[in-house]
C-alpha cells in the first residue's frame, strides 16, 4: 500500500491514542485499589516537537540517523507526584472520565483524517486510470 508521510503520522497518532485509551481504562478500573498510581501516555508533545520546523541533516545512508517518523513512539509513565487519598491512590475518577472523552474525540478526529487521506488516494488512483 502507498503510505504518505501524513498517513504514517496519523497511524502513529492512532496507536498513541489507542494506548492512552487502555491506560485510562486501567486507571478507571483501579480507582479503588489502595496504593495504585495512575499511568499516563505521552505522545502528543513528542508529535508536536517532531513537526516543528527545524534544520535537517543530510545523510548518505538511512542507517546513519533514524527518520523522524520512526522515532515517534508513545510511552507510558506512572504518575507518582500526587496522592489524593490516604490509601496512596492518586486516581481522580472525574478527571479520568474527562480524559477518556477527550481521547475519544481525538481518536475519532484522527480516523476521519485518515479516511479522508485514503479517499484522496483512491480518487487519485481512479482518476489516473482514465
């Protein structure tokens, strides 16, 4: 399949959003578990930093420096900074439900964008046959 740079970025963003959904679900499921620390998925700031215009280096081989899109990987981190309750748990169920709704909107936007990219590709292929 033909993959554009935009499609690769959308695919990575969808992967990050899916991982974030799982992490939020985990946090909600463990909201009453003593000592549980919420987990967070960081991806969007990595994506934003990668998309900022910057001076690029020329390489003679792909083995010299990794491509920017290949470096985009979401990562999970445990938030140990706060404790909301005496039992050591730091999950705020209202915040998690809000984050879940926000992530759902983000995921739906990404799928719409990817669908539009595929429609453009499909149209280009069908127009090329004429």
